[in-house]
């Protein structure tokens, strides 16, 4: 039955303001809709400080491909790629200095999200920060440069909406296409820890607070 007095836009606003909810992606993997919204302002402030110290850059794959996604890091270790391969390093290769420290707001959000996803006690030591502009994409891949596969992955989405591709443990597994929005947090581990995942090409748009970009924080336990 149609609720009296609700227009489409009002209904959308009411849905957006509703309590966060948990959506299963696969065994051991969940999407927490809107989980990061209560920390948005603090996340953005911390992000600005990180980028001022370690600016975004377009890294190159071992095969010489310039990635369409711009990246930086914070934490004890940063994920990098160049002609020598994919790896973690304690130093920013551009400055030779340690990566910025993981902000308290990142650690708190990662801990709360991991607990909500079924992985209590998660303490990340690395955060890869990706910046997607319209047209940028990330092909299907596994997060397997970490030393501890028992720890989950916590992935925070800010800014433009995107299509999250979440597959199985074999590259040939057809990935599920999951719409993700500003404030959503994905958590995966256990049987899905090595699931192939990626981001479809970002569509042209402008977010009211983040502009023409999507920022993704991927928090991991590298060591």
C-alpha cells in the first residue's frame, strides 16, 4: 500500500536517513550501507592531511601500464607498484619518508566495521587510498600481498557512486555487480578473503561534497 503524502523524492530522503543495514555479498563478505556517514567530516579532514604529506600519484604496473586510479597510502606500510612488482613498503618512494600515520578516525571506523562484519579485533597497519575520477576503473584482482590472510579487508567508499565487482576465488568466476554509494563500507574475509574484486569504469557525475571523484579507503593488515 502506498504511504499517504510521500512523493518519490521524499521517500528517497527517508530511505537515505534510515538506519544502516547489512547486505550479504558472499560467505564471509558483507556490505554495510551508510556505515561511514557518521564519520564523514572527520574522514575528509584526515584525508586532506594525508594527501598534503603524501600526494596522490598514478603508479605503474610491472608491465608498464599507468593505472587510471590515483593512489596514496597511510599507516606503517603502503602498497605500491612499479616495474619491480607489487609490494608493501614502509617508505613513500617519492619522498623517501615514512607514510603518514593512520588517523584515529580510520582505525576506529575499520574496527567498528570489521566487528559489524563478523571480524572483531581487527587492527589495520596499512591503508591504500584510491582516487577515481570519471572513466577510471580497477580490473579484477586479489589482495594477496599481505602476510596475514586471517585478517579481513575493510573498504570505505566516499564520493561518487560506483559499481563494485565482487567475484569468487577464481578469476573465471563471474563477479556480482554491486552498486555502492557514499558512506558504504564493504568487509570481506574468511572464505572470501581472496575473492577477485574490482570497480567498473566510473560514470561522469558530481558529488555534492566530494566533487567529480570517488575516494576509496582500503584498510588491511599487511604484516
